[in-house]
C-alpha cells in the first residue's frame, strides 16, 4: 500500500531536519501505535520495521519506552519451548 501526504515545503524541511526520513518516521510511529493498541503482534512489528530478530524488536520497544505485550498464550509457548529444550 502506498500513502501520499502533502506538506508545505518549509514544514517538510523542518521536520526532515529534526527527524530525517519522514517515510520511515511515519512507518515507525504507525507500527508503534498499532502495537500499543494490540492490532499487531511483536513479530508483525518486526516485519513492518525490518527488524531481523525478536531481540531487536524488544530493544526497539525498550528504546521507544513501550511495554512489551506479553500475554498468557505467549507465556505458555515460551514455557513449552523451555521444557523441550531442557529435555534435549
């Protein structure tokens, strides 16, 4: 999907001076908002932001001051994986 936003040149220039690439800034903010509202998962957040690992996603969230959405289902998955690893 492509979204086009028109900004006055002087405003765009100031924003780019402050934030750099505005397209990336918009994607980052949109992804964070969607994650905080539980519209996307941690994996989907990583996919949107081209983060290569779960640890990178967690680091990104930490730097953004956003708490990790960690529900009971994810806990059960992690416990199952941990139990499988212990049995090896």
